[in-house]
């Protein structure tokens, strides 16, 4: 099933009646700021990076998921960052989104996939590899259809899957493993 979303185009030669067909996601509705470039590329405004980004299926999931976190679940956008770089085994990698605590330590890593990409063991292995460096207390994965969240304890090592993505005020009051600190590379 697909949904038709009307959007504002910042170009004079197109009308506001233009529509873009995007996959229906299992997320609350949220209006995205979209525009079309002179070469016909559709872009979405990323409020965390403060810039326009090409609208891919994965980017659609990211923007809607971040909007859900900030608008519905109370996550502070000022404590979140998209495309966070890290070095893993000498290779530069990027986390899709990282939520930081008040001390600017990683609290949650969020990984997105396009809606047609199934959430598999390989996706969890990817985010766990990122967490070997960042040592966040929460890992979230979403393809816009299915969403997973788990709490990671380090001493003793334990991963607990949560039934839903918790609101921010619950997430920050959940017992944290304060001994966990990011590895320095």
C-alpha cells in the first residue's frame, strides 16, 4: 500500500498540487519539508543536520522516525545527531542516528533501512558492531514498518528487547550502565 503526500515545491514552474508517492509507514503521520531541485531530484529537509538531503526510501524512514521520536515520544532534537561518524577496526562508518545523554555520551544508536529491506540478523549485527565503539545503552532498528528497541547492559552482559520504543522520560529513567564509556580510537 502506498500513500500520496502533497508537498510544497520551491520552484515557480511547479504547482502545490504536485504529489509524491511514498510507501505507507507504520509511524504516525508527519509532514516533511520537501522540495524539487532543478534536475528533478526530490529532497527532504533534515532538521537535525540543518540541510536538504536527497529523499531516498531509507531517508524517508529516518525523517519520519526522528519526527516520531521528537513529536510523539518527547526526544529532544538537540540531543540527537544524524550520520554520526565512528572508526571501527580502522574503517570509517556512520551511525544513522545517535541520541546522546546530557553529558554528550551516546545513549541510543538508531539504524534505519528502507521499507522493502527486511530487518534481519545482519542488521542487528551491524548496529552491534557500531555499539562496540559507542557503548550506548539502547539500540533501535526500523524499516518504517517494523521497529525494534533493546536495552544493553554491560555488567553483566545482557540484551533485553523492549515491547515498544519508550518515551524519552522513561528511557532516561531506565537503569543505565554508567560504567560503560565509549572506546577511544
